[in-house]
């Protein structure tokens, strides 16, 4: 009968039904956040964990951008902004999308939120009715299925293969689409795999999507600028016939090392963006005014973030190369070399079944991560959280020296396992 | 498929946008009063461009360079059931007018006109300088949550531990997540009117039913325990209290809260969200009481508070929830999939704000003193004006005045002033003062006037309002 607690207080006993809503019960917590927060707590308690779990750059926000934030505070720019974001920022976003993505939007087709996660969630809430299906290629950003559940929609997971660089197979997409399919969520460059969807593949997907009037697309482009030659970023909305049905989601966190500022945006047809804005007006209102000023400065850094961003991307690329080579040396690990973002999503399943003294049998990604956290003091995220239990996500948004140290520790712990992998 | 003309009528644009690849042809509208006032019609469905309507759901035919595609652009029932925030709409409209050069005196927004206290601003600046610009834990930094626990203990007599605190991007989010965490479809959320515009929409977002409980200006808009008793049903899941109140400024006396607590205690399913965001903006002799501090109420109360109003930090986006861990963790789970941690810079500033001293120390006391002077000025001015019923606010920075004696008056060029919306439209246009129709808060007889504006602005606004109202007086039907 629900969940009653008897709570005692000074003068009387009361019974309170503390049961939670079906909606919140159906939602899983974010495992990346859980792992990151756990690792942070360990570090604060003095345990020297090398944290490769978080999804954020290890760089400081570029100086010009930080200064814009400081000036905003100094000038008293600390009040509510319009719900959709300041006109100044929305205009700058339109300019960016035109110059860098070939997309034409007007300021009233832009909604600024407290991060791209919120942008994507509101898009799902705006268009998904109970029972609708949200097609989510796996491995996926942990929040996508939960966004569907928050909308009472059904997440439909579409597996991909590491041998195909975790890219969606158009044939598989075709056979997955049903009359209930309402949204397809693409993320390119991808978290957690770092895969970049080639334009040609996106065009094939667009051809399929075009045949289904009910199917809309959320294209999460938050890692757009963290991309390695020869890969090139293509915005799904730029493909013929796709503008009308695409929610372009992007933001500032990753490219500009602005994770703590909380700034993301949605661009799309006004009808949809207004609906998302309506939800936002009753949930969080306008985003942080200081961050919005900083965002304008970020967009003023130059084409694709100019020198400031190019520098960061170059460092990410070096680290990627180091890790890919190191894991190839280690052996027993399948690798799809990432073309963007700052994650490696590695298939460690050849080690499953190994037994580690004091830890029991390493049977899945979670137990492997637990083992590595404890034995190697390296924090990673189990691939299970992203819909692929064979893999583990390693963030390389950490200094080269930290990565080198982590690699040594991981090697030591893995080698220890190798000996016990059943034949 | 839900027809788009129901439910969404109140304020969204038509559900179908016009042909074309790029925008829906929203050509720049002239920012003249009349065209803006057409926009101000929250209730009517505006059609300003040619639309095509197909019978089967809502399909648009969109042309692009190479092919024609059909797209079903219908919205979810949930978003259709939710109304947009009218306070935001009015504020944004007034801001747009001002930016277009129209000298509107804006008394619509729910934010202090003061700057964030220097100490707090400096903490924010230092946070940026020191690279404190990364994700924080989802629930907020331990430092901030600890400071919040300390504040709640010292100022509210409430005992919480840091894992019973959830920091969000504003108290609105804190309240919404609380509703989402505990309300199942069909549950009822009891909301005394006049209410903060978002409460009923929060209920709808949770598929719960808002149950509005009217109050009387003659009773200072305070909840009547008898009315509460007869409203509670087996479906009642949440009661939302806001004290000091937006929009009325009423403060719930401890004795009344105790009566309410006695009633609540008899209903195991009934939880309470107590929105205390205006806690520090309070005028002697009123005293603030946290509902969770009452005997037996801690276990079932979500204490919502924040930084925006007391510390003039509206743009920083920082609020919090305090409550039993079970509930707070559930809210945190939602947050982890919606917005993650709040702005790291703002959280550092928040710690500094809580370090300003007891109840915000001198910095806050100064602001409150000014608010009180302005309140006194306006109350007196409206008493002089006459024809307006007033419940003198004990907190917050709003006046919620009953102007209904003017309804039925006719204003040349505006037609009959029949409700709060048309009166606000008239005052915006004729007096160039932006206010918010009481209809948005569940009481159409009234209008909300924010006095978070300089005394000189208030004096000017008063003159303009008087002029416009006097003009109406002459035409009020006998």
C-alpha cells in the first residue's frame, strides 16, 4: 500500500506516504554523474584517483570568455534575461550556425538553456506523446533513454558494431522504424564513442527519415568542434528536406571549456522551439545572465572557435593518439579510433571471466570499472551505462602526464587479470 | 492525434508554419503599440500569416531545394496542456518595448532592482579567475550544501544534512522537481489562489490535477483551514504554500500554519511544498515561519528557497530544495537527467551570500528597508486613488490590488475594460506602465504591481496610472 513511514517527532507520531511517482521510478540516475561524483568524493577524501570519467575538458575557459563573464558581473548584468536567452546571444548563435554549419535560423528559432542536455530533454518532451518511440543508437549518451522515459515515451535502442565504428546501419534503422517512431536521436561527434557520422551516411539516414512524416530528428552536435582531421562535421539539419524536422542541439560546454557555466541551445522551426520555450518558462526560465555574456564572447573567438579552440583540439588529438597506441600495445582490447570528442570506448570483453583476488570474477563492465577504480585507482565509466556492456569509456580530457600515469596503472591491473582469463 | 487547436490556444502560435525552407516568414513586426498590443492578447490565437491546414494531424508541406517532404509537427499532450508563464511574457514584452525606445515603466518583473551585493559579486569574479568553471556535483558543491544547512539551522530552526539538499537553477526548478518526484497521474495538487503562475503548470507537467483553492482579499489572501479541509480528497498529494507570497505579499502567521499542519497531519498522502523564496523580504511585525519546523511536518515537507530575491541574484540562477533524503534523492535523479549541477560560479557566489550574516546582514536589511518605504508609498497612493481594494503586503515586493470596481468602464479606443488583462493592456498603452493581470495568478479581479523599482520610477508610474484610471472613473457604469 504505497510506502508509509512512521516518523516520530517531539510531540506526535505521524504516518507519511513517501512513495515516489511512476515517472521518477522509471528513470535511472546518470551513471556518468554517479561515477564522477564518487571519484571526486574519493579525491576529496585523499585517495589519489586519476579521474578519467568526467565528460568535460580539463582546460580553463579561454581568457577572453572568462573576462566577458567578469565584466558582466561588474556591470551588474545579473538579472533575469528573456526566457529564450538574450537577443544578443541568440543573434550570435544564428550567425555561428550560418557561418559554420550552413544553417539559416532567426533569433526566435533559438532557445538558450542551462546546458545542451536540457535542450535535448525539452525537445523530447515537446513532441513525444505517451507510447511514442524514441530511436536511440547504442552506444548512447546516458541521458537519452531517460529523456524518453521522462516523456512517457519508449526508448528503442538500436545497437551498432565496433567493427562499423559504432555508426548506425541504415538497414537496421529501416527495420526499426515503426508507426510509433517519433524521434531519432543522433549524436555526432559521439559521446561515448567519438565516432563522427560521415555526410554520406547522414544522407542515407535522411533518405530513410524523409519517408516517415512522424519521424523527427534531434541532432546533438555538442562535440562539433572537437574533431580530428580528416573527419568533417555535418549538421543533419543542413541536408535537403531535413531542416523542418530537425532539432539542432549544441552548446558551449565542450568546445569552449565552459561546463560549469551551464549554457546550451536548441535551434529549430519556430513552432517547436516555442513549445520547448513554454516548458522552459515553467521549469528554469532564462539561463544564467553572466554565462550568456560569456557565450557571446565565445562565439566571437573566431571561426570554429579560432586559435583558442584549435589549441585545445590539438592537445586532445595528441592524447587520443597516445592512448590508442597504448591500448593497442596492451592487447586484448578492441578499438574504434575516435574521430571526435574526447572519449575512447574500448571493448574489454575479452577479459570478462577473469578472476581477481579479492574482487571475484570480473564479469561485466561495471565490475571491471570497480576493479580498476580500486586496484588501479583510475575512474572510468562502465559501457553498460551507454548501452554496451562489452566496453568501457575512458575520457582523455586530462593532462598527458595523468594519462601516462593512468595507463601504467591500468596496464598493471589488466596484466594481473590476463593471467586468470579462462581459456 | 490530438488536434492542435485545443489546449494550445492560449498562447502558442498556430501549429503550422508556412512554406519555405528557412523561418516561417516572421517578418519584423513594427514595434508600434497597436501591433504589440495585438500580441498581448494571451487568450486569442493569432494568425498573422497564411497557413495550410491538413485534416490528418498536423502536416506541413515544406519545400526545399530538391524535394517536398511532409512532416508531422504536432506537439505532445503534455506541452499542449501547459500554459506559458504570463509574468515572463509580460516582462519580455515590456523589455522589447523599452529596447525599441518606448519609455515603459516596468513594474511587471519579479526581481529586485538592486545589484548583487559587492561581496557576492566579487566571489563570483574570483570563481571565474580561479578557474572554478567546471561541472559541480549534481546536487551542488558540498561547500554550498553545508552552508545551506547552516543557514537553515540558524535562521529557520531546521535540521538538514548536506545529502538532504539539492541545488538547482532557481527555486522554480526546485519546486517543479518536487512535484514531478511525488505526483502520479491523477494526483491532485492543492494550490491556494492567488498563486505563483507556475504552480498549476508544474502539476500539469506531472500529469497531476491542479486544484485551486480561492482566498479572499478580506482575509489577506490567506488560506482558510475550513476550505482546505473540504478540498482535501484521497487524491490530494501535494499542498503548495508560498510565504511570503507571490503575488500577494501575504505572510502566513505561525498560528495559521499550525492549524494547517493539524489538518495535513491527518492525511498520510498529503505532502507540502513550502516556497520560502521571499523569506527575507519581510516587514515588521510579520515573522517568517518555515512549515517544516512545525511538529510532525519535517518528514513531509519540501522546503524550497534560493538566492534570487533576497540577494538580488536573479540572473545567477540558484535555488535549492531541502527535505528528507528519500525525496531529495529522487529530485536529484530527475535533475541528473535534465540539467546536472547548477552554475559553478553562481554556487561560489551563493556561499558568499550565505556568509553575509544573519538573514543576509546589513546588505539585505538595507534592501528590505527600501522595499518597505516603497510599499508604504504605493499603499498610500492607491488608498488616495480610491476604488481599489488593498491587502497591505507583509512581505515580498508586490502589491496585488483589486481593481474590479473599474471593470465595465469604457476607454476611448480600447473598448470596455472588462477584466485584468484588458485593464493591463490599457495601462500599458495609455500609461506606459507594465503590470501583470491577476488572471495569470488565478484572480481576475486583481493586478500585480511590483515595487522592485526606484522610488522615482514608482512616483512617475503612480502619476501615469492615476491619470489613466481617473480617465476611466468617469465612465464606470453606475
